[in-house]
């Protein structure tokens, strides 16, 4: 079912902070799915996260395509945090080299889930955004089960901290369900030297992400955890 421009505008006006665009029948459900936080070493990253928050991440598995490993923490409301680090044998690349430089927990990317990817992609393309073809992905968990998903990248205009879009396979257990609980995502803010190119996109997605001016583009993530409020990425 195609969502009209009037219906889309209604969704945008009614979206709560860190909420979702709509759960009305026939419309796509958009919400923050997860945030990716990088560090040079996975075990040190897990120790650091536990020290700050009081919650110990659980190993999620390895991604042979990207030569990375991850650990996960649930953030409630079908959201989670992915702690990402390079494998020890990872060959040099731009992404791996960046990870190896991170001596503390650093927010890198954010991901928005859509229940109807075809509708979401069509909306964005109609508004002039370039969207990649579907990018299938999978990861084998430590228990031997496989998670599967499809991603879409925003390819134009060039936006350094634009989200990735994801649609999870219906047979995959969402990582927020079986990852350690205790933390909640209370704020996600894009810090940008120029905000104009992002304001329209954030209004379209309407998932409650904030935006403010800063010297260089980055993400700031705020968590509410057993040890209190924990900011990541703030300078």
C-alpha cells in the first residue's frame, strides 16, 4: 500500500523523540535499530563498556566479509548497541585502519529499521535521494544460528553520518531480544559543521534523532544504565 504525501506529513508531525514513524496498518514502521560503537580491541571495549555502564556485552560473532568481531547490548524497545572491533588477522583497509586507532568507545554509525523496505526506498527516491540496491547480510552467532538481514545505503547526496537502512529476516531473532539488558538509548544526536543537508532527511525518517552544529561530523549517544547516564562520543 502506498503512503500518500499527506499521510507521510501526518507521520512526521506525530513522531516522538527516539520513537518511530508509525505503526498504523499499511504504513512502514521506521525506528532506530542500533548504533555501532567502535574500539581497537573487542575485549578492552567490552571491559570499558561494563566499567562505564554496569552491563557486560555479550559476544555476537564475527563477520568474515568485513574482518570484524562484535559484542552486543540491548537498549530496549527493539534497539541495541553493537560494539565493533577488527579481528586480529584483519587485512588493512580504510575501515579496519580506523577501528585500530580507536582507544576508547567511539560511536561510528547508526541504523534505521524499516518494516516495509520497498515503501521506504520508494519514498526516499521520490524525494531525490540515491539508495543502493539491496545488500544482503548474515552473521553466525556463537550458538550456531544465523542472523540474516538486508541493508540499503543512502548513496546521494553524500552524507558522512547518514544512517543505513535495515530490514531483518522474519526468521531471525532480533539482537535486542537475547542481548544483555539494563541500558536504554535516551538520545542520539548528529554533530555537523553544516546541518542543511541532514534536516530534510531527519524529518522524512522521523525517528527522533537530534542535530546540532559542531566542528566535525560525529555521533553523540547517550545511554541510561545501572551506573547512571553514560555519554559516548561527546567532546
